[in-house]
C-alpha cells in the first residue's frame, strides 16, 4: 500500500502561520495558536476542509503564547501535545507572560507526550510522516523545528539566516538544518522561502 503524499496547509491568523502537516487523514499541527482563539482556529480548519479530529497531535516550536497558547484547550478537545524534553521547563514559564485578558488556559502535564529528539523520527513515522524534530535554538534555547525528509523545515521563530549575522546560535541551527537536508522554510511569520533566502 502506498503512503499518502504529505500535505501542508496554513491555518494561521493574526500574522502567525500555523501549519497542518499531514499524511492522508493523519495530521500534525505545528504551532498551536494564541490563547482564547480556539474559535478562530476551528473556523480556519473548517474553511480549509480539515476536521479537528484529523489533528492527531500538536507541536509547539517554542513556548511563547502565539505558538502554544491554545495547547491546553486543544488537549481538552482530544488532541495531545507533543513536547520535546528540552521544552519541558519552558512550559510553566509561559504563563508568566500572559495577562487575564489573554484567557490563557495553563498547560498541565496530563495529555503531554514527552519525546527525545532521537525518538521523534519513529514517533512521527507512525503518523506516516517521514520526518524528525531537531533542536534549533536561536530565538529561544528550547526552539525546535520539524524537518520532513522532502526538505520542508517548519522553523517557528528561528531568525532568518540573512538577519542572524550577529546570532551564532541561530546560524548554527541553520547550518544543522541544511546539513540534514532542509531546502524550504515554512516560518511562523512570513511566506514560505528557499533556505538561505
């Protein structure tokens, strides 16, 4: 039986891209949405023809509220949260940046699936995604990127290479992505671009 082709759909809003990466009806949401905006996310999923129940897991590239603010609300909708070991300590810190008007629902440990980077390829392979999650610090120390074997890299807020001349940590992350086969960047803000552009 042939593996379904990988699809990528942007369901973002409020200047942030949220990428649904899927193999058939088994999908991963990369970056999760602002707190208090579950209705916006559901509306965009519906508009793009993606049933919420097809989102098997969510992954935050890092724990800032525009990237992980809906994590707990989506867990309550039945969508578990993938957390890389390097990200665990960052989760409780995120709430210190929120205000009451954000309507942030604090992320609990229940419903989180904590993975090592080494475990990510096997785990994602079970979803039909030939891919891995890489540690790509440069915006924060706990930033991660999803890299598909087809060269698509979902990099969150990793500073663009051309703008990271004074950020050796980010430059090292870009070098690692390139060495691992990244060719196209799917950032959290702005358009898709070729790596290095």
